[in-house]
C-alpha cells in the first residue's frame, strides 16, 4: 500500500516537472526579442541554435531555445 502511494507521488511530480519545463521553453520561444544590431523586434529563431533578424538579416548563434549575448 505504502509503496503504491509513493510511486504515484513520484509519477505526479515527474509529470508536473516535464509540463513546467515544456511551458517554460514555449514561453521562451514565443518571447519577443530585440535585435542587438538594429533594435527591431522581428528577431526570431531561425533554426535550432540560430537566431536572426527579419529586418536586417543579422544572425547570431544561441542555444536551442534562447539567445546568449
Ligand atoms: Zn536587426
């Protein structure tokens, strides 16, 4: 009985953690970014690890879900 309970608890915690990470990643991806070159807000992720500005074509390497400046 006790074993079943603890297993259930772990499963729930694991699920919440994954869901929280997923939400965080999505919010980071959708976040509006400002181009460090021209200041335009059309700075988005081009591909995994590559971020580019749609206005001036400035490209920067970052992480998969965020930019590192
Ligand atoms: Zn730009």
